[in-house]
C-alpha cells in the first residue's frame, strides 16, 4: 500500500507501518515522535485533500 | 481464427446436446464494428451465435461467479487465469466449469484504432494478423501486432493455463526481459510528476464503475465505495474521492490481478486504469515471485504468511 | 421560486421511546420560524423528509394529525445512517423538515363511508394520524363505522399504546389490537397475525366500505387475500407504499413503480392502481 | 413550433458569420457570457466550460458525454449550513451560491438540445421547479450546430428529432465551409449574436431554402433507425412481463455508462458531507443500473436483480416516459449508449424488440 501511494506521488515519509504490542509503551512513543518529525519536515499535505469551495 | 470459431461451436453444440453443461458462456457478434457481447448459449441450435476474434477483450470469468449449475466457458489465457483465481477464492468449483481454452494472439486496442479515423468506423475485419478497418472517409489496413491492447503487449500467458479442451493449437509465448516497462516509466518520475500523472489519468472519470464491474475480481456483494455505514468516501466528482476509489480498488486487487485489461476495455472514457494495478502486479512479482491465476493449489501472497515475507517497511 | 430542497428549520421539542426494544422513537418538532407551520399544512397520509445537515435526509410518514396544532410528530425506526444519527439527537437540537410530500388517503372519497384501518409493526404512523383526524369532534360525523386492526410482534412493540387503549374504550371506533404472541397472562386483546385477525374481525365489504393498509410488504401481501375473501374490491383497498426516495418531489427517479412515482403520485394507491403497475415495491 | 417566441412578437432571422470572425466574435461575448463547448483531448471530445484561452472545437465529430452537464453538473452543491452552535443560524440549511450569470453552449448537437427539452419535463413541473436546473436553463443560450454528415449510429430522425432539429435551440448554425449560416430562433439567441457582434443579415428566403436542402441531405444520410409506432398501444405490464429481458440483460455488467452518457437520463442522488463546522448537501448523477439506487435502508430491494434494473432503464425510456408525458420516447437517437456500452447492449435492438412484441396467450 505504501508502494502504491508512493507510486501515485505521495511522499514516502508520510506513510508508516509499525507493529507495536500494547506492552511496548516506549516503542510507541518513539515511533510516534519519529513519524511526527518526518511528517513535519514534509510541510502540509495537499494531495488527497478535499476542497469544498 | 475461423477454424477456431468452428471448433468452439462444435464443442459447444456437443456439450449442450449431451446435457453435460446447462449453458456455454462465450462471445457473440456485436451490433457495431469492433464490438462483441458476452452471451450464454443454452440451446444447441443457438451455437452459431458464438464467435471469437481480436475484439473479445472482456473477461468472461466475470460471468461465472456465483453460478450454481454446470457451465462451459470460452477462455483465453487471461480468462483462464481468472477462473483459477475464482477457484482459489471459492467463487466456483473446478468440476462445475468446463473450460474450452482458446490460445490467444492478443486483443486489439479499440480506442487506438478509432483514433486513426476522423469519423466513425463502419467496418472491421481481420485475417491472419491483418486488420482492415473502414470509415465513410477511408479504409486502412493495419498490422494487428501494432494495435494490441496495452496488457496484451506484456502478456506472457497467452495460452490458457487450465482447460478441458482446446479450440486451437497452442501459441508460442513471448519472452520478455522486462515485464513492466510501463511501470518503470512512472517510477522514474519525481513525486510531483507522479501525482500529476495520476490526476491527469482520472480527470475524465465519470465514476460509472464499468472498470470495477467488468473486473472478475470485483465480486464483493457491496463494494467499499457503495458502503454507507461507514461511508468510506464521497460519492461525487471530487477528484480526491475519484482517485481514492481507483487507488483502493487497485489495492483490493493486489496479488489477484491477472492484467486481463477488462477494466480498460470497459472504460467509456479511455482511462488506462491499469496504471494503478500494474504497480501492484510488479511489486508482488518482485517481492513474492508471484503472478496471479497460474496455480489452483496456491493462495495469493497477501492471503498467506511466511516468515520469509519481506518486512523492511515495518518498524 | 420556492426551493423545494430547503427544509423548514425545526427544533426537537420532545423525544419519546416508542417501543420496548428502543428501536423506535417518536420525535416532536416545533417550527423555528413563524408562518412555517402554516406553510407545512398537511393531510393524514402524507410524509416529509427529515433533514439533518451534514448527515442526510429520510422520508418518514407524518404521525401527528392535521387536527393537532403547534407541532409535528414523526415516529422513526432506527435502521440506516440518518435514523441512527437522529436517534442520538437531543431535545433542543436544530434540524430541518421538508414537506409535506406526496398524496394522502382519499378523505373526500371516504366521506359517509365505513373505514377499516389495517396496520402492522411500525408502519402505523400515518394511520395514527388518520385515526386522530377521523375521531376529531369536527370530523367524526363525516364517517360511518371505523374499524382498526393493528398488530405488532409483542405488546411492547405496539406504537402509541396509551392512545390505542383509550380508543379501545370508546364506542365510536372498533379496535382489534393483536400481537404475534405474548406470555403476558393479563393480555386481553387478540393474539395472531394481522391477516388472520382481519379475516375474523374486519367487517365484510359492501360498496360503502374501504380498507386502508399500511405495513411491511409481507403483511400487505398476506392481508390482500383476507380482504378479497371479505368481498373487498381492488378499488376499495387503499395502500401506502414505501420505496427508497431522495428528492421527495418526483425528480430524482428512483421510487417509481412503472410510470408512477411513489413520492409524488403516491405514496397512497388503490390496489386497482397497483395491479396495473410492475410490483417493484 | 417556436410558438412561444412568436407570441413574444419575435420574428426569426438569418445572419451569416464568416469563420474568420468566429473566434473574435465569441471572445467578445465572454464579457457577458460564460462559454461552454466541445473540447478535444487525447481521450476524445467532451462538452466543457471554456477557459478564457480555449475555443470550441466546432469540427468535432462526436462527444462521449452529452451537453446535459451544462445545466446539470455531475456533482452540484445545492445546500449548506453551519454546524457551529455559537452562530445564530447553525444547522439551518441555505441554498448554495452558484453562478447563474448568462452562459452559452456552442456547437451543441440538435438532438442534445432536444434532450434538454425532454429533461425539462422532469425538472420544471406544475407542482415543483428544481431551482438549480431551472435557473441554469433560464440563463443558457443554446447555439446548435447542424450535423451535415450524421454518423452511422445516429438514429435521431426515427425518434422525433434530427440533424437540423430546431427544438429548444436559440440559434442553429449551418456549417458552409468558409462561413456559418445562422438561424436566430429566439430573442435570447438574438441577444447572444449581438453580444458577439454577428450582424451580417442574410436573405431569409434563400437561407431557409439552403437550410432545407442541408437538412434533407443530412437526413437522407441517416442509416440507422428504430421502430416506435406500436409502443404506445401496449400495456406497461405486458412489456414488463415480456420474455426477452433475461437474455437481453445477461451481458450487462450494471455499470452506469449508458445512463451517464445519455443526454436524457436525469436521475440523481442527494448526499450530505460535513467537514469541521460546515455541512454540505450535494446532488450527484445516479444510475438505475446500481442496486443501491432502490435499496431500502432495511436491505429490502424492489429491483434487486440485474434483469430488473436493465428492464427499468428501457421501460422508463421507451414506455413509462411515453405514457406519462405523451411527448414521444425518452431517447433522442444520439447513439452514445450504443457506442459506449462495454458489452454492446443496443437500445435500437431493444426498442425494436419491444415495439414488435406481441403477447402470446
């Protein structure tokens, strides 16, 4: 799915996959931090966003 | 081709006469040039309606899911692959279906031929790889090889992989160094260009869902786009909704698509919907060495787990 | 030009749970704008589109009666997206009502006639509207005998229970309340399916007797033979149909049975009319 | 015909437009009119709104989609409301503000204009008027282009229209190679011609003769036809119960192509969407081919099978409409569905089958 999104021109770093157990709290925090940083670097997404005007 | 049609008719007549099948699903001549129409023949005297030629671009496997009785079907290479997929996915039982295999020499790209003419085509005929096409203004002779459908260009399974009887001799399969040059071309683009490519691709989409409905894989009782509770996407012409439909539909076909091209064949707006599915076909081929519809004993890769599955995308 | 798609703004004034399984609620709406109530003047048998901005619309029969003023009432079964949303709304919430829509029971034709009302399950809404209308002191003398056969799965699934039992006590209306089954030892009314109760209790037809049926398709299908047995002719059987609708004004095209549009030419048809159209309801 | 205009005291007239002046003229009209017209791209021809620098392809052969979207977009915002409860008018729906400044459709096919007249029967009724469609209709000038060489699947003459049919047009153009001869049929058309600066009067008698010749020539070239003379006399039920529907519908894949390309199909769906504190109500084209079209929220579906839905489409076009309005059938013979149907279900065959059907006792 990541590949197809990338193929359509969505930046790779916007899509992340992770496997975290409910017991892995620290891993969860780390992954979320890492993802938010990566997405912030990309600036706001304009693709796949609906325009109602 | 004519001997093949005769064979198809004889075999069908025989099956119907002996009562071995309730009906034969094949193609009938259309009412306009280059058109053919799927048909179910139930009486022996009707078998002469069956034809087969280079304009039978739809996939007849689409007509057999949920069938109860015993049926016969005329199957090109790709129809046969989708019958295999149907069997694997329990849409039909192998002993229910009698497959009259037709080794295929490729189907023609109708819009590409139509584009050669300023006005409309009034006659189309073919003979051994030569097409003769006329409009009111002119007649042109074409080499069929130059006007094959996009999916036929990269096809390496022209012969049906599963059949009960053949209506013609097997043909030689083409050997290709690269099965996915079209996908490579899009992959080489930068992000913006990729995005523009797909936006431009679907800009004329009218959401008639002909691509979905012509696809033998799309047999879900209620498609996700039609679901209202929850409603996954809007139903209007917003381009985000349109592309979400195409993107997700393609994904639902991942590892199952045989690249039969029925979606493109059915599209009234000339959209090459395969630009979505082909990427997934390439990925499943590279990651799992998988091509759909070749083996009734194997489950598709997204349906199975193996410790060897690639997992470097996951953290 | 009036825009038939713009609903009248209304406020939810009261919400009442109508059945024991809570799948039906009765909503009482008041109009926000003065004058809208008058514009919304309706007849028993009509319906309206309940309109929730951002969620959608649903066509629902009007359960209040033209003789009840100051509010409109709808009883809604929770089944799809809009009805589920509506069931979660609160008193005081603002939404819209678009209507009144469709035709109504043929009150002119029914004057000086015996009227038999047959309803099943939650399709009793416009029938309630009709009964209240006919029993109104100003109207009762216009009609001869009134019989009502109403059935639900169980006592707790009967709509408007209090009113039903009130009517039961009156002598200007013959009530035949029934349930499919109950283990309540104090149940003093009928037990059995509507078609069977109709056959046993409804008056025999003469030329001055009309039956109005509203209920699930299966009940309608099985009640017809009972009525035929009692001598009702096709034109004496009046039915209200429900088809999927969107616009409610005969334009969007989906609710047709043959050339008739249920939303505009209906929802009320005689069996005689229906028998001339494909049975696509 | 054109009675209403005569009542208004308008007399129709003819002008000629030199093709060298065409582009300049229509550009001039853009001051007051939004223009729509045929535009070709790599996938064929569509009727679209023309941006400032785009001009209509008047030599176009056939557009996949009809001109119905000019008045009836596939998706149209009809209402909106604020969901912000701090605002006085929250949850109160209002009409969406769409642009109803004058517009002109250039090069519309005469049968497409006729189709709009048929669709009008649905949207402009005694009891209700659809404000979106009617407002758009009122501001639109229909500039038709006569079809000198009808295509092989055009059967318009047998269904009450034709390559030079004037119904519902404001101007009818005849292509005379280096110029257009224009028949200005209504005051609306006259105003548009004036806005373009087209004012070279042509002799009325001569022009009419020329139009008649072109029309006859074009009609002579129509090779396709249907029989509709007996549809009226059959009952809805006998046609509905005819035995041919099963075989006819077998190949149908239930896509919406035929209904969307059809200039006379008007069915629509109403959908709500909400984003943040805003609610929108849209209407979208809908198709009777989809099972969702009639499926109740309870799951019950009066037309749950493919055969029922295919039958509905043809019965609506060729029988229900005919009986309801007595204005002919709901088909203008453009042949679009014949060409676009992925499985080649041909309305001409179905129509002839229905027309010829005699109930066997």
